[in-house]
């Protein structure tokens, strides 16, 4: 039995929109958590002693670190998607 069975058409549309908005907010929260994780890990790896400005070496280390995390995340996500698609067929 669907929990939306007793709702009118407009109420069902509102409930569906609310679910969509919640999913979007969950995706935003997940993205922010990922960025926070990148920041923590890359900061610890690349920044020896914080100053008023980042030197070139530190800046390049941070850029490379984040790019590696993004590449790795995309690779894992794509691989997982392929596995799911193969399992669905």
C-alpha cells in the first residue's frame, strides 16, 4: 500500500515535490561533506605552516590533491554505475 493513496492529486504533487527538494538538499549536504573531507586531507598533506599567503608549492600541492580526489571519486562512481547497469540487464 502506497503512503500517498489517501492524498488528492495536488497533495500527491506537493508530496512528490517535497521529496525531490529533500533529495536535492541531501545531495548538497553530501557534496559539502565531500568538500570538507578534501579540505581536511589536502590541508594536512600540503600545508606545513600557514601564513598570510600560500606559496606556489603549497598551492600546486592543494590543486593536485583535490584533482586526484575528484578523479578517484569519478572513477569509482562510473565503475559503480557500470556494475549497477550490468546487474539490471
